[in-house]
């Protein structure tokens, strides 16, 4: 987020390997044409239902609702758990602004937790000390699709009677593995979970998201809030004989055009995921050398998580080193980019944050670097990128 | 909103003339393909900018931002004018739930105004009596694209220092005519105005909307709120050298896929509008007979408004008469539908409403009937519908 615009424009002209390139299955246009032929364009039509059905089939998400964005799904979650001014919500500082905004819009006070030393996810051992009588929810963010320690988080939530909202924006097709070796998909743990289908994600619809409702208590109200606070969906299922305004709500549902696009992607998720993992694994294999020789931290998958190939990152030792490496790679035509800036240090939140320093979050803000990862990236290019990174560190000895 | 599901399904099989059918220009798929070819799918890309440009060119909307829905545009407005718990907002009861929800989500108390006797728009003469020291905004809704008396409303707003947010959901390409005969587009009066491009509107994108920012004071912050509370847009224009979290916000921007669809429509707005007006005018011509012979109120365009052909309605004398007429038309294969239910009498709001009875709003809830109106409707069918309606009333003498 820190280069200036002229530099950015120049770079874009030079780059041979971009950071990200949306993948298309080539069925998107055909499915959108189907929507246009049927002339049912607004939300909650056939393709929306087909997407809901596949998410259930693939991941057992019995109750899910497509949304216009992951931000919208998080906002629905905040409304569903009845966030009111004064309520406190605990989440990592190293995350996207929407994780926090969604709850702040309902009046919540945010308590930011530091990241883990071994990965950018929130440090589960630092949650409990922030809990007060006002705490209402914990929002774990599965950074890079790598699971938080869900057993630990769910235990804390149970002990204090807190809601858990998973920010699963990056977590499609990733799993938590419990101590008995059983795998459960991310997004199936929290009372509610939010996914993103923004063009930068594994499965996309341009803009787009989804709310998964695991706590049955929220099922009916979720649908009402989704439909602008009306019981329209229940009416069309024949459960009520008229419909009207029954609750708060917004227009959270995406058009059928968006849903058709997403469905084309979702059908081919296995193919998409296989390719992303091939790329990720090659990075991991080649760059493990960095950690052994130069103590450079790279993407870490703990024993309790699978990996969905969403992000491969390395963590430099200093901000200067990262800036220098970004410049070096740019000169080679490779665009690698950093990620979040600690939210507790943002212009908006700095004045609202307590005085705790969040060392790891700041370290990832300064030092984490994401490498190019998209389906059309050639493995020869991955090898090239790895070689250049190794060259860079070798040349500094 | 009151027929049961089985009846509804049966009707759908029988109907020859639906109530609404989205119109396609046939450029939608081609423009969406362009977006896919460029692989820039998320919001605020070329087609979003092209839409903003055309809205400026057509209507002089210098500052406008596409949104995922009109609901989203209204929510942006509520955030922009800093609605807080305790603030009061005045709006008609005869409107869509989102008009109210957007402000309630920020904590506002809603004061509902009755409709006019001659049209479903809010009765401008009943606004002033509701103003208190807590009143923050007036939200006029231009029902059916017919303008409220904007001189009257703007004068009241000025007198009491209130914001005006136009709910222009139905009002694209409609104008207010001042006492000197000067025409200004609806959406150009309020500090802010919200438009809808839902599939039921004149110009569509499945789901979709737009916020128009007329009060320059809100220009910069609107863009920030639109971009999830970050100054990302300013960064990409080179106005700041880094970007981050600076304010509240959400993900209000639609994908480029949605924007491309809208652009295809917007290019052909003159053709679309001409056809809708031809249909509307034929209804008006044929059904004026109803008002002269049976004192049946029909769509009314006051001297200070143009008409954008969005809705043609008639107002029956009683709920029973309307139900009977709907059934009669159904038997002839014609689907005519009612519209809003007074919000002050909804399950959600009834307990929050003061005791004022809003007679006209209730009358339109019970008696207003919208007739089929879409671009592909044949004028012979319009004649047929009119004849059937006249037959119905003649047969009751």
C-alpha cells in the first residue's frame, strides 16, 4: 500500500509476472447467458440456489446465503448476533478493514489481538486476557486459508458464552484437523462464517461473498435480514400467507448474474484447487532453503490445518529488506506485494486502541511479502521467481 | 403481497401478460465479455467509470458512485449524514422497507408521513408538524418516478437546517419543473440521492444502485465509505502516497460485470424511455375514462413533474374491489399487482409508530393496483388490458 502512483504505473508496464490474475473456467458467459434468456436477473433465483446446493454438497454447509461481498456477510453476522453499542468483539489486528468495520457499524468496541509468531493468524493464547463482561464475540481470521486453532478458540468461546464468527474470506476448501485426525471445513465451526469471492480469491465472482449459518438459531432470521428485513423467502416457500417488514435488514443478496458466474467457478473447484496447490507446493519446496539457510520465515501450515493454496508468503527480517526485495523482483519483471497494515495503527483506529503493542502484527505488516499465485502461472515461472528470491538473499551474504 | 403460494404458482402457468419483464439491449453479454477478457472483475474499473461519466453527461450528476443496490446507496447516505441513535428522520410510510431500514440501522427514529390524496408521494404539507430539535433529515420518495414538490421540501429543509436524501429508486430520467418552467433531474436536489437498477426498474443491472452526491461536503468521504473506509481511490489518483483505514465503510461497490450490464442499458436509455412512455401514455389515454365515469383515481402527474413511465397505476375504491379486479384480470391472463403495505402498520414497526393514522397511505396499500409495463409489452396488449379493466367496471354498474 505504500508505493506512489507514478512508480506503480511504470511497474505495471514492465511486469511480466503479475501478482494475481483472475482465473476463468470459460463457462461463466454461457451461464450468464442462461440467466439473461430466463429474464430472472435479481437475487435468490436458480443459480443462487444451485450455488447453495453445491456448498452443501461439498462442505456440508446446510444453511448458506450468497451475499454481495464478504463484507456484507460479516455485516449480516453483526446484525444477527445483535451487536449493540458497548459490546466488545475480539479479532486480530492483522486483517482486512471489513473484519472490524462490520462490527463497528453496529456500535461494537474492537479489541485487537496480536498475530502468532509462526503465522499471521491471531494468537489464540492472547484471547482470554481480553475477555470482559462486555465481550460478545470472537472473530478468528483464517489468514491465507490456514486454520486458526479452532479447538482452542471454541473452548474459550464456550467457557465465556461468546459467539464465534469465522472470517473465512480466504478459506474456501481448507480444513481444520482435530486431535483425532478428523477434518472439518473452515466455516463450519463458528455460529456464523463469512467467505469472499472477490476476484483475488480462489473461487470468484468479481465481487461476492457468502454467509454460512451453523447455529440453527440464526437460520430464519438470517434469511429475513438478507431479504431486506422481510419474510419474502418464507412466503415463496408457502410458509406464511403474506409477506412484509418483520425485522432489520438490508439488500445483501447478489444478482443471478453474479451467482451464475460463481456457479461456473464452483463446479471446477477441484481443478482450480489442484493447480493452486501445485504452485504453492513448488514454492514451499524451493523456498524452504530460505528458512534453513537465512532464517527467513515462509508460509506455515500447522499440524491442525490443511492448506488451500490461497497465498504463499515469505517474511523478511526488516521493512527495508522487504522494500529492497520488492524492488529487486520488480526489476526482474515480477510483482510481489505486501498485505495488511495493522488495523490498531491505522489513522481511523489509532486513537481508539488501548496501549498494548502488537509486535507480531506489526512485523507482518512490515515484513510479509506475498508471491504471485494464480492458476495460469507457469511452474517454470514459479521456479524463476524462487531462483530470483534465492539469488537476492545469496547476494546479501 | 397477499396471495398464497399455490394460487401464485397456478397463475404463473396461466398468465399471458406478466406484470414485468426485464428488457435487454443485447449488448449486455458483449460488454460482460469485454470485462472477462480484461480480467478486471472487481469494482471501480472502466465500466464503473464509464457509467459515472454517462450519468454526468445525461443528468449533470458530477459526483456519483455505483452501488450494489439502492438499499446500499441509502445506507451510505445514512452514514454520510452521521445518523446516530436518537436522530429523527421523516419519510413516507408508503415506500419500500429499505427507505426506513437504512436509517434504522444507524439508530434513527423514523417519523412516517402520510401520502397525498392525489398521488402516493408524501404529503409535503404534513412534514413540518413532525419536525423537532432531533430531526436530522427528510427523505422524499418520488413514487413511480413522479416528483415530490421539491421547492416546498427544500424550503422546509432550509428553514430547519435539515438534510434531504432523495429516494429516487424509481426516478431515473424524470424531472422536477420549477415555477419558472426550468427542469432539473430528480436526484439533483437532495444533499444525496439514491437510485435503483433492480431488474424491475427502467434501467437495470439485475441488482444495483447508485448514490448521487450533490452536497460537495460529502464528496471525499462518500468515496472512502464506498471503498470500505479506506482512501484507496485517492491513492490510485495519486492524491495520497499510501492508503489505509481512515473511516467507517463497507463494500458498497458493484463488480465490473454488473457495471458493464448497466452501461449497455444506459447507452440506450432514450430508446427504453420512449417505449415505456408510449405504453404509459396509452394507458393514460384509455383509462382517463375510468376517472371521469367511475371516479377511479389513476396515475397523476402534477404540473411540477415530468413522467418517466416507470409505473402506471389505478386506485380502486376498496380492498375488496381491488382483489376482485386482480382476480378478474388473472382470469383473462393478465397479471396486475399491488405495491407497498404502509410501513407504520408492519409487524416490525407497528409498536414503534406513534398513534397518528395515515389514511392515504393505508388507502394506497389497500387499493392501488399497478398494471403491466415493460418494453416488450405490445400496444395491442395495453389496449386489451384497458378494455378488460373498463369491462370490469362497466359490468359492476
